[in-house]
């Protein structure tokens, strides 16, 4: 059974106390509009570049790159030798070029889902690994590069509407992201205590078996993307009242 934990290092730490209007780079869409999702999609597409740059006023840190302080993923237990992977001080690059391709707001059931496309995304940082990956033992600590090409990213969350300071706000619940790359590349330095021959062979193995390797390492990647997208949505949702962000009707 996999377990993952994450510590996100935010560069934007102020907490908004007063209710704010919708940011100027987001276009309001009426909940009563039968074409709400088409409206929300267009609004999201136009807002990506502004959002990724960060907006301190709305508690959104700069996201190109986003710094993840630590992600730890463990797999296996008992007599089974599992895999323990720790990513530290990892930067995620590539969100600036993301293209939102689908939005699905279900206000009745209080669920939201998004789908986006990333031409290229990179995770660069430090790693510690121990255990087995596929059939081979692996251990080491050093630099890691995970590069994903032409990836579909899905992100879903539930939500509740909760009062705060006289207004109602959307509060995310159970956020989850998945990443499906057309191709992925992995490279780790200093494997097997710096044994260059074993390290080179392992990196070749990772490249040749990238699909299965990605499946093994995906909990860390999914966790990183979940935290990144959640940071954007929760920052704005906690600053802008629900009726302002999602009015029943437009003026």
C-alpha cells in the first residue's frame, strides 16, 4: 500500500481577511447559464499566464517554478521489500505553457473537474531512494530529473460552502490530480553510493522501462501536481466569496 506525504513551501504567506472581488484576469460566469462550463473554460484559458505568475493579493505564489519542500512516498510492508522515495527541494517547471481543455462544475453535487495539457513538465530536485523498482534493487541520493512530454493532467475536487466573516466561501475537499505523459524521462545521479557503472545501467533501465517506472513513481508526481493546482484554487477561493466567484446571474 502506498502512502505519501508532502510539505509545500509557499512563497506567498499572507492570508486575506477581507472579501475580495474576482481577479481582473478571471471572467465571471453565471451558475444559471446552461453554458457555464464553456464560459469557465474560456475564462480559465485566458487566466493561466496571469495565475502562474502568482498573485500575492489572492494568496497564489509564483508557480513557474513551484517549490515543493518534501514529498515522501512509501510502498510495501511486512516481508515485502517496497520502495521508499523522498523528493526534497523540488522545483516543478512547465505550468506556464499549460492549456486548459475541459472544465466540469457540478454545483448540485458539489464536484469540480479539470483537464489540461502540458507540452513539457520537469521536476528537478534532490532525491533519496531505497528498495526495489520493478524487479531491481535501487538505492542512492543525489539529483533527480523527471521530464514529462505531452501530458494530460486531470484534477478533481469536491467542495463545501462554508461561512467566514459574513460571507460564504468555497472550500475544497479531497483534491486529486493524475498525470498521463506521452513519454517520460528519468535521471538520477549518485546511485549505489556513486558507482558509475551501476548508476549508468540503472538509468538506462529506467529509460527503457519508463512506462512501468512512471507507474512506480507516480504517487510522488501526482502529489506534487495536486498540491500545485490546489494552491491556485484554494488561494482564490479563500479570498473571493462564493456568490462573487460564481454568481447565480450576471448583472
